[in-house]
């Protein structure tokens, strides 16, 4: 099965890992990079425009692409956060096709499927990645988010906002 078969959000989410055996761990392990304790002037957000399921490998690819450019330019003077967590377990009913493979097929008998990966369900206008930077790093942050958005299975837009100071 290809990844685009799992993009559509359909049916009830399958998240109760208590009852599952043998589901793979998400590839994405770090959700926060840079220096999260510093205060920054601006926040750039990558917003998903459609409801979609984003697989854990796509989230990891977007994180790496975004973080690579930011760490080259700023070293540690930024804060990158990946917001959705891949809770939803994806299943696949494997079928073998080809010559002399018919004896191995079960067809639709017990077609529930085995766990093959995880995905995060994202709603329209939900932030996927946020980057906090100062004013001098705004253009680099936009370019980094554009590169990260290219790895995701949905059209994305970038919103930049000034962070409110708490007093």
C-alpha cells in the first residue's frame, strides 16, 4: 500500500494501544528543538488547509527539513515545535498477487488488518509546526517552514504573528 491510501480521514480513530499487539513506534521522537526557554519576538506557524492524516514518517521528514535550515543559520537561537502526535494506528490487510500466489491469499476472510504505522489526524486550519524566532530570522523561518510543508500530504500556509509579552 502506498502512503496516499492513508491520507483521508475516514471512520473512527484506532488509538487504543492497550488492545493491540505489534504496532510500530512512531519515527518522530523529538517534538521540541532549539531553546524553548528563551523568549522570542515572532512566531511562524505552518497551518494545514485540509483535514488529513499525516503519517509519522512524514512528520519526521518535515521536522528534519525545517530543523536543518534553522540549525545551520541560528545554531540554538530559535524554538521549533511539532504539535500533532501520531496517535492513530494504521492497519493493512496484506494480499499477495502474482503467479502462483493464490494459495497464500485469504481474500476478505478476517480482513481487519495488521498494524503497519501511526498517523496524526489534523483538522483544517490546525497548526502543524511552529517556529519562534526574533525579527532578524523571520525570512529564514518562513523558508524553513516552506521546506517542511513540502514533505506533508496537504497544502499548507504560513502565518507569522508577533508574540504578546506577558506582564
